[in-house]
């Protein structure tokens, strides 16, 4: 029996790149590809619940100076800005459908100081 609300195939592939800079600082880059096949995001597999196959990219960069007690981190989640419903509640007999959307592209920058 097939699982409901689940793609047949999905994977997550990531790359981590670390580099020492000429000034002795460190630079890190992380890139992740998330892929999921199409599936129905509702219990009854109606057209309102169809979710097409999607690929999403997440990126993170970190800079840390040599012998420094701080770092700066920047990145984005869902950099490709894919927008799909990840869950659908289909109340056809009542005449409405509710969908819960994936998060849109999210940029972030943070500073960390170690005391």
C-alpha cells in the first residue's frame, strides 16, 4: 500500500567547501539541493492537492577571522523561491480548500561573538 501525502522519491544532496584565506581567516560555503517527486498533499488525491515535483536550493556562507572570537554568517533557504502547498485540506462537500504553503525564499545574515 502506498503512503499518502508522500513522494515516491526524494533526496538531499549537499556540498561543503572550506577554504583558508591568505590573511589566515576561514571561509565556509554549504550548498544543499532538496528534490522531491510530485505527489498529492491531501488524503483523497484530488486535483487540488497535487504538488508538482520540486527542487529547492539552500546556501550558507561563513567568514571567521584568524584567531578571532567572532564570525559572520549569511545565507538563504529556498533560494530558488519555489512556492508549493505542502499540505492540503480539501473540504469539497463544504465548498472550500485550505492549503499550507512552503516558506518562500528567506535571506538571513547573522553575527556571532564568542565571549
